[in-house]
């Protein structure tokens, strides 16, 4: 009878263990299903974004818009939304519209920036290096010529900036097409990437600050002198306050001494009177 009971108990425990194991396995399967669904969603999201970027890169108009957007973003981040530093979509007197212009200190002339994104033939260079590198070189040369012709005028300084919104393309030009850099310089066109454009912006900001200081040096010196006078006046008033506090502290000490003397005499009188009684 006891053995039968033990067997029933053991069977019940085994059944519970099986049920528990089955439940755990079921939970793991459900979690895997959820993770799989999330992974599928992530893959779909990545695929959609890649497709969108691919559409941008293969569409000349959208690619141009992307370059202009990146240019404007860099200018706003590092120069602030300051119309005295730069302007976007600026029309010159020759009716050509520059993607951006920089206002230079000490002159009414401006520096034009035009964004170009020659990516189509660049992406095919690996397929046929000889053919597509020649086509890419032709693209770059045409862009340089266009920038020089459109954005170097009597209204501008004698230079212009060609902004390439891709570090990879810029590095390829610098590393594999040294003659193209020389050609751009001969046309007074400076090639920049997102990284190097930031350097141009910082240089402009520093020059603007230096120009402001030099052109307002008398006003700045006057303000410094006034500030020095205010500091001297504050120093004198502080010294008066210190002397007043010292005098007050001495008076408090005298009052404290007098109070202690009076208190002592009162104690003596009071104790003496108590003793007589």
C-alpha cells in the first residue's frame, strides 16, 4: 500500500516536471517567434531605408537636394543661423543661384559655395577602373569649370568653393587624382568635403572676430577703461565696507565688555545682598 502511494507521488511529480518543462519550451518558442518578427521588421525597415537612399543616389535631382541639405546643415551647426555669416540660395547679378554664399569680413564681395555630387561613375569604377575613372574625371572637370564660370564674378572674390558631400569621393580625388586638385586651383576653385568645409567655416569665423576687434578697437578700449573705473570704484566701496565692519566689530567688543562688567557687578551686589539676609 505504501509502495503504491510512493509510486503515485513520484508519477505526479514527474507529470508536474514534464508540464513545467513543456511550458518553458513553449515560452521559448513564443519568444523566438517574437524576436523573429522583430528581426523581420528590422530587416524590412533597413531594406526600405536602403531603397530610399538608393533612389536618392540614383536620382540626380534628389542627390543634388541631399548635397544642398548637408551643406546648409553644416553651416547652421558651425556658424549658427547668422545672415551676416552666410546665406542660402543666393542669386548673383549674373542670375546664377549659388547653393550658399559666405559674407567675408572687410569687403562687400562674397564667396560662393556650390554643391556637386558626382557619384554615378564613381560607384562603377570598381567594375571597370579604366573606363569609369576617365568618365569620373570628366565629371569632376566639368563641375570645376561650371563653378568657375558661374560663381567667380565681379560681385565675388576671385575664388569659389566646390562642396563634395561625400568623404569617400573627396578622398578618392585627393588620393588618386592629384592633377584634378591642381586643375581646380588653376581655376581658383577650392574642393571641400564635409570635414574640410568645417575648417573653412572656423577660419571665416575667426577672421570675422579679428576683423570686428580691429575695426572696433577704440570702442573696445573705451569699454575696457569704463570697466576698469567700475572695478576701482567697487574696490573703494569694498574698502569702506571693510572699515565700517571693523569699527562695528570694535564697538560690539566694547559693548560686550561693558555688559560683562555690569553683569559681574550685579552678581556681586545680588550675592552680597542675599548673604546679608
